[in-house]
C-alpha cells in the first residue's frame, strides 16, 4: 500500500535540503492527518502518493529556469501525474492544455502535440508546479486551504530568493497571488488569465509567454526551452 502522508517519497536532494523544514511544521502534520482520513474513508485522491512531489523530482532545484504555476491537479481518473497541466501519454488532452498548445502554435508556430505529457519540458528546467498538490476525484479545488499552498509558496519563495534570472509564468488568479514575493528586478514575471476555456479568451490567447520566456533566457545567457514535445511524450508516465 502506498504512503498516506505528504512526505518526500521522491524529492530531489537540493529541493529536499531546502524544504525539509516544512515537513516538520504543524500545518504539514494537519495536512497529513487530513489526507490519511480522506483515504481511510474510501475517497480517491489524485495523483497517486508517489507523484505528489514529482514536479520537484523531475526538475532539480539547480536546473530550474522557468516556472509554470497551475492551480490543483486534474480531478479525473488517470489524468494527474504530478506535473501541472500535464497528463500521461495515452490520456485525452484536457481543454486547458489544448489551449496552451493553441497559444504555443500561435506564438512559435509549433503544431499541437498528439499527447499531453509535458515531462520533456520539466527535464529542460521548466518546473510544472500546482499550488495544491492533491485533489479528490471529481471535486476540483477540494484540497485547497489544507496546507499545500503554504508548502508551494515556500518553494516559490526559495527559488525567487536564491536564484537569479528565472521566468515565472503565472496563469490565473491563484498563480498570480504567488507572484507577490517575487522580485521583478531579478526575475521575469509574466501573468495571464488561466488557459481554461472559461478564461483563455480574456488574455491568455495572444500573451506570447513562450517566446517572451525564451527571449529573456537568451538575453541572460541561458539556453532557451525547446517547447516542442517528442512524439510519444518522452515518458511512460
């Protein structure tokens, strides 16, 4: 049986060194009890525990150069696998991700991928982080306010304070709130409405965040992100 507590089952060493203190905080104990109770009641929680910290494991601290912030994991069976906006190969592309692909094509001329796995972005230094790292099946937002936001705030704050010349792509109101403690003199912060079909037409389409991120990376002596995705997703999920 998989672990029932929010512990760093897999957490890259440099992330763990910076975040291990959070696991000793009272709020994390409360979160642990909440998740254990929910699972004991038979509720399905996504993603599986082994993937709760996958964003950190897939993108080591020292390799982060772009941060994309999402809200909470997808709440349908088989969708969430620990990377915001991403789904495992073979899973239908969700509407929000389809809109991300639409903007990517408009911005950089990259045709939409046939799958929704964004692991190749993560491996290039794109931290795909949700504000909340778990969700109950069929209930979007069900784990908000339980402690995850404090944990992911800590991660963003540490990045902003210890690193230089990162790009933060904040899509949606919740993501924008995390930008309050990012120094715009040290980092590029780009905001836009969430790519959900409910809000993408309010300014996500046409934001050109992908090309603007690469322009900034090049201007600061960093390699740009290759936003193209490999045909098979580059991962077995």
